[in-house]
C-alpha cells in the first residue's frame, strides 16, 4: 500500500484554508495549536488513519481524518461560530 497520509494532510490543509467566520479567516492547524497562538475560533485536524482496501483490480484505502472545530468565548457562547464553520467544513 502506498502511504497517502502526507498528500491527504496537505489537501485537507489547503481545502480548509478558505473557511471564514464573520469575514475573518479561520486558522487551521494540524494536531495542535501552537503555544503562542490564541485564536478565538479555529480548526484542528489530526488522526489520519489509512488501511489498505485494495483488490486485485484496484488500489484503494479506507481513510479516516478527525476534524475538530473550537471556539474560545467565555460568556454567552451560543455555538453559532461553531455551527457556521462546521457548515463550511462539511
């Protein structure tokens, strides 16, 4: 089986880069947020797992990627930011 995780990570990062909330770009990180960054809302994707699902006639994988959407609002967090961002992710 050919390892596709690196290509998938780049493709997901590139696809998620265009997401906005209230005209602000939503930062995207792989695995974790840098310790010196404190975004109000952000996306973290991780946990790329690929299993060979090939047959004699095809080269296939069964792949899962975990995508998390986080908001940092202390008071009156209605979840609106998360819902709007999720609508663009899915």
